[in-house]
């Protein structure tokens, strides 16, 4: 979502009544997005049948303007949340509250600032992934929020310097998919609607917005196996909402791309919920609606806070003049209402009790209006419960120990030196709006995916508290420019902890020359110089890194002067406490890198760099690397990383043994044919009402600057006539072969093989290890990565303890997407498996043999 103080300029306008072509067609690799019409109706899944039946009963009573009201935001800052739809008070349907974000309630108090998505991804712990989602859901429900704008699984992390990579779970589609699905399940078990975002290939912040936004040009196989993969997992998990992104895909804006929304999401993946626009990511009216978008946010049109909605009264007019079929509007509103019912929000669901626009208890009811009506806008409801304990555990379990030359864990008493701004409080965690600056300790990136800190435990204060217990003496120098002072101080210490970081965020904020995306993948604020000054003068040096993603560590990682490296990611409010837990051995480090740390940016490949200078209008970003992002590229080109994907050390040792493989059902190259729908979507009377039903009611007093669905009686401007629907609209497209249910063809989720192995803690310290399973396709006639992640399990073991680990491989896990037949296929030639502690530290190998 776009941020609080964003300016939004558009170079072109496609209006609601426009007959401009839906799909732009330009030259360039894979640059054409084919049409797919009409939008599939929701209501085909048995799991949603009851919700759709209830929605039908309610929607069938609604007038046209009431239906439109549910699909349209009422305008920026016109309600308590960052997004608010119009209600249908006559029938008891509320205004839907939509609120950021993926790591905590944005613009609120008395809520948890959770570890970021990249941090929970680094735990590689499925139980914690669900628990964090459950905690998020409880807090959002407690604040009366209907829809959480998260989790984020796009960007996937194609570019290591991408500004919002930290909101997702890591640079691998399988890891992203597991993290997303479990987070969604946790959130929605609280009755809160989760949002899978940003759909799709929103991989950088530069040029992401406007009708001429950057075009991500992707072939069908790459789309399915990399960028769509975690969205497919999200739909399989029953996600209620999907947010279409700012960028274009194959030269068609994401929110008006009929192939992505109608063909892929709603038909192939069987998505039953609703698609909302990112905030002002809707660049057209009729085109977006026909292409499958169901809700516009925040309601304003082509310019920020302009109150000229592309839906609202324009959607009313479009239905009245027949440019939008009534059945498309009915499906839009039914999807929204059915989702509300699906998660039980009709039963004692709280109303919003906070306000995004002021911290005061009493304030303007309509903050974005000139209406000065006031009332209680903040009830300051406490929703944190005991979540601090869970947040601390997540942050600690995510820390990856990258180097340890007999320096960790710490044991006092001793003289400890703390160096670097990243260890301290700076000017406070909330000094910059939406955390839009890098100062003090880095606990979260910036943008709409951030949240205010009720408190932030810094590393310095946590270490000081622990030192007081064992009689250690702590000396701290937090100013990164005081290098001479650091050199002198370091000579006096028994051990030195040096803190460095790298920050990034959403593109509406610029900090220190960074327009969202990082300008490089180096440490920031002179971090390398701080490490050099300290390590060259201290007996023992440990480097602690807080970062949004990989950084280049070649200046110091291999130095004999640096004995330890802890990679702490973005730990949230319990930062210092979690770090102390690992430093002193209360928690045995078990985090694993959710991305590769290369020796240079060039190691990631020629297309892994952010496009900082436009190469056209719109800019064209051809994903010519295909499947080869992050570790897949390193493996393909035999490049040795500094630290590989999945890497992380421990204070103990583990042994892997006893690999066994069991075939669970007969294999065939293709899945069973697409099944028939489990349920029938509702059908309504499609008759267009009389003009009198859509006019402002007589005597109605509108709230200043509120977006309403009504037409003006003095000039309704409705001319009924034939509308030039997009190419292919009158001839329904054949169904996608890979579809058939939520998450696609159910056959894709059948377990083909069960793989088991034994893991033993062979050391003297209790701890957890992550067993990682990689699949290696052996067909030489089809291009495959060397290996792809297809399973992971985290196991806690006492010293000497053994446990069996079980992996279940589905048909999709063992298939590639055959674009020629638009279906998933298990290739001939056999498939190898390898299990180990990282993508390159593999201990057990086997083969899945089959007869085709």
C-alpha cells in the first residue's frame, strides 16, 4: 500500500467509459498479456458454499447503489482505517475496515511490533509461522479491523536490493509459500480476513506507480514456478482477499490484467474471495472491473486524495449504461459479502476502536473532510496479551550464526565494548513517519508495512541489563563517526560487539538518497569502517547485523580479527532481549538464511540489479533469468557464495541418517483431469433499474468529501447503448486445465512420496536444527535448476536425542509447469532428492524412480 504523505502523479488516464484496449501490446520479451473474459464467478467451492448462500440472501435485497457502495472506498482518511468501504446500513452490512500491515497494526497504539516477514522466514519454523499469524489476527480483531493488508509474498526477492523484500519470507517461492499459508491460517482462525499481496511481480520500488508503471515481463513457466507459487499456496489456505499491485505485467496494469486476475487467480487457482486494488493502483474503470478487480482502494481516483473515484458513481453510471454488466457487479459485491460471512464477521465482530489519523482520544470523525464533527475516535484498546514472549522467541530463533571461532556463547564477568549506532536508541524508534529513516537500532524496514513501536528494547540496554547480573562492565560508543574513540576503547575490552545494518522500504519515502530500493547491498552509515576500527584493535570481535536483506561482507567476514557473526534480520520490539538470549546461550541459534549472501552484487546475475534509470516509457523489465533467482542462479553458474541459502550454525552438532523413500500412489505424468465445480455460483436478476433508483435521495445531506455511489439528479449523464467490450469478451475463454478448486486442481496436492530420515543431536547443547529437502530434476531435455527447495522441518533435540523427520512431496512439488499444455507435468528421467543443513551442505541423497 502507498504511504501517508505520498504524491501520486499519473501520465495517462483510462476512464470508466473508456473503450481503450484492455491489454497493451508492445515489443519486448514476453510482453503480451492475452485477454481472458468474462470474470469467473465466485461460489464454486464447497468450503465457501454456506458463505455464498448467505451472501446471496443479503445481496439479492440490495439496490444497485448499495452494491456499488460495498465495492468502493469512501476516500482517503474518511474513516478510521487506511481503507474503508461504504456500508449498507439498511441491511446491517458495515463499512469494511482495511488496515496495514504485515507485521502489526499500523497507525495504532497498544499493539505489538512483530518481527518482520523476512525474520519469521529466517526461523524456518512452521509452528512459529502459524503462531505469529495467530497473534497478528488476534490483535487486528481486537482493534475491530476486518481485513489485514498482509501477508506479503510479493516481492519474492528477485533483486537483493529490492526495497520491500523484507516484508516477505525469503528469496525462494517454496519458503515464501509455506510462510504465507501458515500466516494466513493463523490470521483467519481469528475471523480476520487476510490479504495476499502484492499480486504480482512487484519486485522493485522504482517506477512502480502510474499508468506507465514498470512492466514485469514474465513467461508462463516462470510465473507459475516462481512468482505465482506462494499465491497458489495462499489460495489453497483459503485466503479471503488478494491485492493487485502497482506495476504492469506484460504491459497490462496488474489491476486491469484479465489474464492474471480472471484466468490465473479466479479460474486456475479457484480464488473465492475478492481482489482489491493497492492504494491508487487502479488506472482505469471499466477495464479494471471487467478484468476481475472487485474493490477499489481507498476510493480516490487517479490522484491522491482527489475524491474522483473510478468506481463509486462512475461504476453506477457504467452499469446503468451497460458498459459493465449487472452480473459482474453482482459477482463483485457477492465475493466481498461472502468473504465477510466466511470468517464469521456477521457474529459479534467488533467495530474499529482506533483512528489512523490522530492519537487523541477525541477528534474529527471524518479526518479527511472539512466536516468538523468530533467524537471519541480512539479507545486505546490493549490487544497485546502476552505476545511479547512470542515476539522475543521468534526474533531469537531467527538469528543466524554465520561465524563462531570459539567466541560464543558469552560468559561473564568481562569488559564488553558496544560499538555502532545500530546498538542504541537513536532519537527513538518512532521519530520518522512510517519508520522512514535509518537511525538507532534497526528493527523494521520502512513504509506502510511498518508499525509504531509501543516500545523497542535496544541491544545496548539488554546487554547492559545482562551484564549487571554477572558483574561485567559495558562501554558503549554509538556514534559511527567516532572511529578514533572506538579504536582506543576497543583496546581496553575483553570482547567487542560491533553493530551494523542496512535499511530499505516503500518507495513513497526517500531516505539518504534511497528511493525505497537500496542503491547497493553494502552496510549503511559507515558500517564497514566501524567494523574495521574495532576489530583491528580488540582481542575478540563479534559483528551483529540487522538488515532488510543480503549485504556484502567481504571486507571483514573472513578476517581473523572477526571471530563471530550474528545475522539478526529485523527483530521487532524485542530486539535486544532476543539478541541477548542467543549471545549468552539461553537460546541455541537455529536461524537459517532465507536468501543467499554473495560476494558481490554481480554474483546474483545481470538481471538482479534494480532498474534505477528508465529504459522506456513505460520501463520494460524482462525477467530473462527465468527460474534462476538467488541460490538457483549461483548453482546454475557454479558461483561460490559467501554464505549460501539456508545456512546457519549452532552451538551444537547434528547428524543426518537413515533416508527412506516410500511411494504413496501411482505416478502419471499429468494430473487427473480438472474436476467439475463443487458448487454453483449464485445468479441474480440482471435487469437494470430505473434511473430514479440511483440518484441522490431527496433531502440527503452528503458529508463533505465523502465518496458516494449516487448520480446527480441534474445531470446523471447516462446513455444506454452498445458497449465495445474487449476482444474475446463475448466468447468465453476455455477453462484453465490446471484449475478445478481452491489452489488449483486438487490432484496437484496429492502426496506422491513420503520421505523420512533421522536427525541426531551429537553435541553437548540442546538446540534445534532445520532439515531441508531439495529436489533435483534429472531430465536433460528440459531446463531445470540444479536443485529447488521442496521441504523443511525444524526439530528441537536434547543432547544425544534422535527424532524421525517426515517430508511429504506432492504432485506439484515434483512437477514443472508445461506452458504448451497449460498444465503441471512430472518430467520423465527420474528425480533426485538431497537433504541437509543448507542448499549446499547436503548429507543424504536418494532417487525417486518411476516408469516413464
